[in-house]
C-alpha cells in the first residue's frame, strides 16, 4: 500500500529523528532566553550596574537546550555514529524506541523553556525593583527547571534500557 | 498558552521607571512639611524639575513636564501601538474646547492649552484656523461643528463641554476596541461610568433635574442612562446602583463630596493596581501613565494646599491612593 511505503524508513532513520527531536529543545531555550533578554535589556537601560545580576537570570532557560543536546549525544553514541565504526544495524522498532525515548526531553524542553523564560523575565523585573531579592527571583524561575529535569531523567532512563 | 502580545523590554523598563514614583513615605514628608518652600525642596530632591530647582513660579511647568515625560516614555516603548492614546485623547479634547471657546469669546486661551496630546498643538491650531480637519480624527471634526451648533442654540459653554466629552469618549473607546486589549477597554468603560457617577453626584447635590444630568451623560460605559434615571428618582443619592459594579463606590456619595471624588480616583487606582501582578503584557504601561497622572494630581493638591496655608488634616483627606 502507498501509505505504508511512505513510512518505510530504516531503523537508523528513526534513531536519528529521535536525536534531532531531543535537540529541538533548543527552540524553547532560544525563545525563553530571548524573552528574558528583552526584559534584562529593559532593566539595564535604566540601571547598567544590574547587568551581572540579570545575566544570571537570563541564562536559566538555557538548560533545556543543553539537556536536549545531552540526550542527542547519547543517542548518537548508542547508534555508533560518533564511534567512527559507522552506524550499527538497528531494526525499525528499535529505531522507533529511540524516537519515543527522545520525545520527553524534546517536547517538555520546548515548552518549559518558554515558560521559564517568562518566569525569568518576571524575576529580572523583580531585581530591577528590589536588587536584594535576586535569590528569590532565581528560585521562582528555577522551579520550572524541575519538569525539564524530570523529562531529561525519563528520556535518559528509556534510552539506557534500550538494547540492540 | 496566552495569545496576548508580550512586551518584556517595555515592561521591564517601566518597572525601573516605577522606582522614580513618589512613595507613601515621600507623601507623608510632603504633607508634614512646614511650608511650600520645603515641599518644593523635597520635590526637587525626588527628581521633579530636572536640573533646575522648583519654586512657586515654575512648579506647574515641572509637573506638566513630569506628565509629558511619562507619556513620551510609554509611547517610545510601544511605537507601533495606539493604546496609550486613551490617556492622551482627553488632552486633545481639552485643547479643542479651549480653541472653540476662545474663538467664540475672542479671549486668547493660549495659557490653557495642555501638552501630552496625540496631535501636535501647532497642527491642531492650524487645522482649526484653516478649517481643514484632515489631521484630526473624524469624531473631533464632527465635535467641532456640533459644538458650534449647540452653542448657537443654547449660548452656554457647558454645551461645548458636553459635545466634546462625548466625542472624547467615543474616540477613546474606538482606540480601546482597536487595540483589542481587554484591560484598556475595561479602563475606558470604567472611566466613563465614573465620569457619569461624578456628574450624577454633583447634579444631585446641586438639586438639579434629571434632564440636566441627561445633557452631561457620556455614552460608552456599562451603567445605562436608564439605571441613572431609576437611581435619580429613588430616595437618597446612592441607593440606585445595587445592581451595578459600583454599589460600594456609590454608597460613598453619602459621605460627602470630597470623599466621593477621592473614592472615584481610588477606585480607578485599584483597577490599575491589578497591573502590578502582570509581568509581560501591556497593563503595567497603562498603569504607569495612570500612576504618574495621579501622582501629579496629588502633588498639586499638596502644593496648592501648602501655598494657601490649608490645614494638614484637610490636605490628608484629599490625598489619592498611590500606585506603589
């Protein structure tokens, strides 16, 4: 059937798709850091001395992208793409396992980083008004991190338990 | 996920500018100062008047500069948006009133023209003199023609004010609707209702008739003329608003004129204070303009009170709630 042959990719393709999906968490990080960066510029435009403080907050939504990168690397190592010996043979279902395992860190990463960017922007404004409350602003933004970490954990556990 | 537009830079900058707003503590200092000179000194220290120090001669200028700066700060932050105009339009219409009235009375009203407008005063004057209303809004052009007609009929300056006020609210509502921002729309509607409630209270106090109220009623609010009519005919001034959102506010009418006028401003300030908990959307920008407007109003009350040797307690009663 036509529709079946359309999806008649190899297992290796699905594995790479998984790695790509994990790396997409970077989209969220970029948006999140962008939002926080705009807010940071707003604060610095009035008080350039706050640069150091707001920079810490701006960087917080960046972690999701790093988690995505980490999972993508693990997948690439697992399928032998980074070993130098060429990709190992994997079945379609093994490839699909990897794709499924990568999805938590990719999807949760995108949305949590955007949400974290907003929380970080609010924290940056908090620092603008009350510079001594930097730590509290960081905690509020860092709370969002929990869910990115949970997704990373699940993705990691799943990939680790897939055997070829 | 919200579909509202977000303005992280603008809001963050406004939050920083909010640091320059006078605080409750400064107000207390101002009220308790012994003389107007002391008031001017505190204001200078708080950044009013920029480089030059403030005195009796230039304090009005310093106050209007403060307002103009707030308007332009917000406008600069959101150059593509028109919603700050809901605050500026009233100044446009104030100028139109001045122009029409000075034309009719042939008294030069130059001193009564105010800044902080959507249309440059020079352009407006030129449009007015050449009768070429291209740069004005449709409602403004209509209001000019209509105010002359109404004046010809009634020979009263009040008629001009009524026409202009109604047109002002029409324009404000239009801007608010076009912005698509609920907060702006609700603000204009509340402002409309509050304006009507104030006129209602004044007319009731002056023991005038309902038709007098009808002539100053501005359209666009949530409280209908019908509700006012029922309230007007009921016993007591304040009882007829139970089914509206303004019942608590209306009850203040019984506590006297000054208390009610202050409560009206405080009601709008309470509305604006919601913006304190918005971190990315547009509300804080509007609230900032309102906060500065209120600040200037409050400072003016204090300065005038001190200049005229009015008792500290009396001034205190009239103070508006501050934003911060």
